[in-house]
């Protein structure tokens, strides 16, 4: 009974999280386009399904993923074996990335763009290995208690330098591959691991030291993919890649549920299994280490299993709901707005859709809550979400401007990261790790498809833009600007406090 | 009838089992606090850092007999006195601020008599 009431509460909560999207869509439809969208009923149903999915997902995280991450790191801390912990970090990072569907998509696009110089499989393995290595490094950082800012400053300086030399075709993709590595399930798990580790050792602060793993996992693929790109463009031979082009270029959202053997139910079941398959490597890593290395039963086993199940089902409902409710409306609105031939509306739309989808992002809701707990009253989860959403909105708007203006992505990205590096120096140290993690959280199941569709849509409609090159890179913008907005906020709060402090 | 405060400090993975014992013994509710614990001499982990275990503190106001019983059952059944497990004990409560301990006791005997007998056999 209690569980049920909790769930109702969550449902209510999830609904309020989705209000911004509904408002944005409503305002655009009635004020600017001035027509009732066709098929508004499936859209409404879709949004309701999204609400349900978000509620289930969050419940599942709380029951399954957060406890197991916390428990595992506590057990590793008790064991005190650094090699084992690093191997675990590597395996977790590797498993989180290697089966990531978004990365598979990006990798096959890379193969096409580079005319076969880049091999999709090598790219995936490269990204997975580099993420694994950096998670292993990241856990050592937590234990050593280093502040994240030096790691990030050096890392992003390398990113900017590498970008300068990297072939232009590969830049957008490289940044996108950084963004897509961390999905909605892996982010909470990796974050829980870091926070749990920081909590399990005396003298480590969950906010300053516990966060940061996700931020590192986002940064490193940018470097490795671009270096790979430089190498293959210098030494590799171009060859024809034909297969799969149509698939990758076609931005159309596919059927919500494909029928299998004439039954929608079977189709849904198959999709659920696919979703399960995607998180299988991570579950395998967790189980192997739990039973072979720690050799203890999972505490609250039935709860954890239920939690994982809820996460998968919730995620599925969420994605189906998005496909029913949000994507069609986003697509039709984007087309209609482009048809209006007034760029200002496209900018407005980009801003609004960025803001609204980020507010609905379930992983962000969860991480915001964790940050609020870890900060012990210094931060507010909702404030963080609004800041991140604003950041994404600005980022996407800037990215859209780049596509419309046709500028090279090089300069935008380098300028963006230069600002990030500068702010990292200036901002109070407690926010740095969290800010970078939030940059990684924003780019998951909701934002990525929507933003990619927007980018590809714009690039196809504007003359002289190459879909393959100009259509990508928006995700990177969506991940840079939240870092900036969160750090700016922390600096502002700090200044305000200092100013108040000087007044008697 | 005296009131007693049951304080059980248990490792995180034992929280559910501890809760179950208290429930079966008739406790009407309890407060759970997340905490971290350390041992002396310190358990040293990576880089000479001190390990802090995740634990839960369960607190409940009970009558004297029940509180002692719950604490004993927890210590024995959960093997709390082993390293990294925890500890359960009772504190005397001098003022209960109007809480009727007699009624509480009555509730406990009424609501969990069978369970208590079964527990007594062990």
C-alpha cells in the first residue's frame, strides 16, 4: 500500500516534470503555427505513457541501480584492493559503452563519412577501451582525493589542440561520440559508484570527489576518436562504402511498435528484449564482480532485480511514449517552422525544445536529486535542472545557428571549450565535478534522437549543407553549454555571498 | 512499565533482516538513519585511507521486555557482534512525554503473540 502511494506520488512528480514540454508544444502550435495538430490524441496518449515511463524508471533507479552501485563500491573499499577496483572500473566503463546503440549508430555514420577510412567496429572498441581506462583512472582520482579541475583542464586543452588538427569531417562526430557514450542507465550506475566510493572512505566528499566519472567518460572519446581520425586520414585509403547509407541518412522516425508475426504484443516484447540486451553487458559485469570477486550475495536481491526490471520497462514506456507523442510533433513543427521562412522561429523552437526535453530527462532528475543529497543543502535539485535545461537550450540554439550560418564547427567548439576551461579556473571547486557530469547526463535517450533529427532536418532543408557533416555536432553543443551555465551559476552565487559578506 | 529505546546499528545489507525482526516482535514503526561506521584499529584500504562502512541505524521506542528481546535476537540471529556487522542495544528512557507504554505493550502482545511464541522457542 505504501509502495503504491509512493508510486502515485512519483507519478504526480513525473507529470510535473513533463509540464514544460506540454507548455512549449502548446504555445508553438496555437500562437505561432495557429492550428490544432492532426492526430492530437495519440500525442496526448504518448505523453501520458512518457509520464508513466519516467515514474517507473525513477522508482527502478531508487530500488535497483543506486543501491547496487553504492553497495559494490562499499565492498570494494572494504576489500581495499586497488587493482581489482581498477579492473572493475575498466570493465564497467567498457561494458557501458560497447553495446550502446547510439554509439553503434554514430560509428556506422563515421564509416560512411570517412569513406571507409574509419572502421565502425574499431571505432566502437576504441571508444569503449578509452572510456574503460578513464573510469579506472577516475576511481583512483576519487581515492586520491584530487579535485577534478586539473584533469578536466588538461583534458580539454588536449581536446582543443587535437580538434585543431583533426579532419573537419570527423570533428562533429567525435564530439557526438563523446556525448552518446553515457546513456540513461549507465550514468546513474557510474555516478552511484563514484558517490559510494567517496562515501566509503574517510576524508572524501561525495560532491567534490564522488562526481566526475561521467564527465571524464564524456571527454576521453573526443580525444581518442579525433586522434584515430587524424591517423586514418593521414595514412588510410579511402574506399567505397555503400551499404547502410540510406539507413543512416534517413531521419524518419520508424514505426512506434513494429509488428512481429502480425502481433503488436510480440513486437513490444521483442523491443523490450532488445532494450534488455543493451544493458546486458553491464548487468553481467556487475554480477561477475559481485559473485566472483566480492563473493557475497546481493543485499536486498529481490528489490534490486525488481528495480532493474522497472528501469527497463520504464525506459521502454518512455521511448515508446516519446515516439508516439513528442517526435512526430517535433518533426511536423520543425518542418512547418522552416516553411514559415522566418529564422527567428527556428531559433525559438530550438531553444524551447532543448529546454523542454532536458527538463523531462529522467537521468537528470535522478542526478539532480543525488547532487542535492550530496551537497547537504548547498544545492537544490530543481535549480540544477533548470540551469542545465537553459544550458542545453542555449547550446542547441547556437548549434542551430551554426548550421544555418554554415560556419565551421571547429571554431564554435574550440571557443566553447575555451570558455569551459576558463570557467573551470574561476568557479568554486565544489561545483566542477558535478558540472562536467551534468554535461554528460543531458545527452541521452530524449535529447539525442530529437536533436539529431533537428540537425539532420535543418541540414537537408538548407541548401549547401552536407547532411553528413553539418547534421551532426548538435549533441556536442548540448553537452558544452550546461557545463557553462552550471559553473556560471556557482560563480554568481559565490560572488553574491562575498558581496553580502562584505556588507555589515 | 518502563520504556526502552532500541538502537540497532547494522551493516547496510542487514537492514532488511533487522527490520523484519523488529516487525515480527511487534514494533509499530522505527526510524532509519543512514550512517557510516569505522572500526578501531582502523580498517585501512587503498592508499592508507580509512574505510567507512555503510550502515543503517534503526531506532524504536518499545517497552522494556520487547526492546531487550529485539536487541538480543538481532545480535544473535544477525551475528551482529562479528566484525563489520554492527551492534544492537537498549537505552532506558526517563521521560516518554505522554506516550502510554502500557498500551504499546498491550498492542505488541495482542498483535504478535504467535510470532513471539515461535521466537521464544528458538
